[in-house]
């Protein structure tokens, strides 16, 4: 063999060897990278308990899913503490229903790791596959309850505060009217009452407040109305001082500031009642409205509207009704968003984990379709004329639209004070009689004083169980709350609920989420 040929042969062999070794090395490196991707689980935070349950049902078992909010806490009132903020910042992704349900998330929605799965993120189901359960045309006289497909909250349960276009004159308030009254047990000393901008503006540029030293809200109402209607009022600006007085204060909010704060000076220990032209919760963005000198929240011991058990649910959702999960088809759409975003965190080369997430979502989808069919079957046992859900707030309208119920908010009839007075009790009783209402559904147990009084005067019984409108129950899962609410509604309205088959669906869901 010539020298030239030997050199050429050696060069070719050397090149093949280099290529072969490079391929082997690359395979080892790539293999190691793939194993690292597969081995490393992700860290996710789900804000609301229901969202957390849904994420756990779809995410890989190797992923860590942290529930930010305890089931005992009302997400409307969530104030994000430093530990929770740290969790949100460190998470690979944060899943939330959004600011419509959890107002404190408005500052987190635009962050790159936040995924909104609530009403603003999904195309709400139109129930076209439920065969005529969308118009409720058999409930004459309440056409306005049949048009909820867009689910825009008109805030008619908030005393007319739907557009605030009359800022400056309080034209939407009757002369001397108050929208809220709260009784507090206060010790002598100084307190802070704050008003914050929500979505960039105050609910009104000014508001009247009356502070009376009294232990009887009802007994003080006439005096409060007189003072609120009087032109002889005291004007206060930011950092102004408020005291118990036989004059109303006009509180002027500083448009240059995100919050306007007033000092409340309590001269002696006792019970004090604050009457306000607006719900104080309309001015809450990041903190509770009333605090003591140690910056601790001060809660009323009684209030009108009466929510019972000291709760003050914020059912003003910025124009959108967030309670979408009461329709299983909407939960499927929420799950689809979760599934897609979970797969974004997985390498395109890791087909196994991506396929596993798709399979878990498919199982959840199938179970939720089964839940939808189960609810339709249970509801069919209710006489058609009985299919009316009456509760205090507008929270079950997606459920009503999906399954053929008329849903009625008592606050539509009771008005802005939401207590039983001669001027509004007659219209409420008339509505209950005309609609042949079979039951009133409380949203907490024991039922609020308002609902107990209404039930007694109308002879319409309260349902023996509460309905859970704002998320999960203390025990159970996403399917559990739907089964519980359905059986409570069906059994209370003259139907018969198959609890055993509902429990089977719950058990199947546990296999996914546990």
C-alpha cells in the first residue's frame, strides 16, 4: 500500500473514531440531562383551596403543590403575609381564580409565573348540550333571572352601586340612608379607619359617617338617618379625627393617595355604632378597614347587613361573577388551562411526563362529565315548578343556568340595608309566595338572623344543610361540594338524591387528588 493511501486510510479511521466518540459522549450527556429533567419535580402554589385540589388532580405526583389559603379562611378577605409572598415568588407557577374571587391577587396577576384559571380566563359554558336548560321561560315574571349567560354581575345586591357614575353627590342614596352599620366593643384610645382605592379609584370621592355611643343598632337607626340627612355636618380630610357625635362626618378622600386614613378617638370604654353610606368593604384593597393602635384588625360584634357568625363576604366581584366551578363544564375548562401550563414546564423530549399529565387531565375530564350527568339525573326528580333556588347572594347562577333553575338573590328584594323593615319585607314575602318557593338556602350554619326572621315571617322553611358557594367544604374535594350542594337542593325542593352514586364519584376523584 502506498504511503499516500495509508495516510488517507488512517485519517478516515481517525475521523470515524472521533465521530463515534462524539456521538457516545453526546448520548451520555443528553441522557444525563433527560434524567435530570425527569427527576426534578416542580414547585407549584395554588391560591384557593378548590384550585389547589384541581391542580393536585392533574399535576405529576413528583411535583410539589402547596395550597396558599386554608379552607377556614375566606379568600375575599385574604391579606398576603410575608411568608405567603415568599411562596408566591419562589413558585415555578402560581394558579389562582383571579382578582374577581380573591381581590388581593390583583397585584400578582401580571407576574410571569401566575396563571389565572377563573372567570376571566375561560369561555363560560353555554350549556347548549343540556337540551333547553338555558332560558327558564317557565318561571313567569322574573325574566331578568333568565339572562345570565355572560355572567356579568350588575351588583343589584349592593344597593345600586353598579357604576359609581354619580360620584360627588350620593344621588343613589335616599336622604339620610345608610348602607352599613357596625357595632364595636372598643376600649378608650386611638384607632385608624382607612379607605383604599380599588382598581384605581375610590367607590365615591366622599362619604358620610355617623358614630354613636350605643349598644343597639336598631334603636339608633332613626337618629343615624336624621344625622346623615342633615346639612349640618362636619367635614374631615386625610388624617382628620372622628369622635362619637350627634353630627355626621363628611369624609373626603384624597384622590392623590392610594388610601385615605382617619383617626378615630374613643373617649371611654364601651360599645359604639358606626353608620356609613357605603359598605366599608368597598374600600378594601390590601388591608382591613378598621385597626387599633397595634395595627390589629378590629371586627364588629354585630352589623347590618347581618351575615351571621361575624362573616362579611365580599360579593362585589368587579363586574364578573367568579363562581364558575358550580358548573362542571367550567371546571373542565379550568383544568385544561392547568394541564397546558403544567406541560410547559416539561421538556419536549420528556414525552412520558407530558403524556402522563394529559392522561390525568383526561381522567379528571371524564369524572367531571360523569358529575354533570349525575347532577342532571338528580335534578330531574324535582317537580319543574319547584326548581327555584333562593339564597342571600348571587352565587349559584352558573349552577342554575346549567341545570334548569331560576336563581333569586334575596338582596334584590331586601334592598341595600338587607334587613327586614316594613318598606322591603312586603315585596320579599310577595316574591316568595308568587314563586311558590319551597326552601331558602343558607350559606352558613347557623343561618344568619336575617334568614331566620325571613323564614319565620314567610313560613318558607330553611334548608336543613347549608350550600357552599365560595369553594370547598372543610372536608372533601371538588366533587364533594357539588354532590353536597346538589343533594341539599334536590332533597329540599321535593326531589330524591342518590347520595351513594354521588359518593362513588367523590371516591374516584380522591384517587386523582390524593
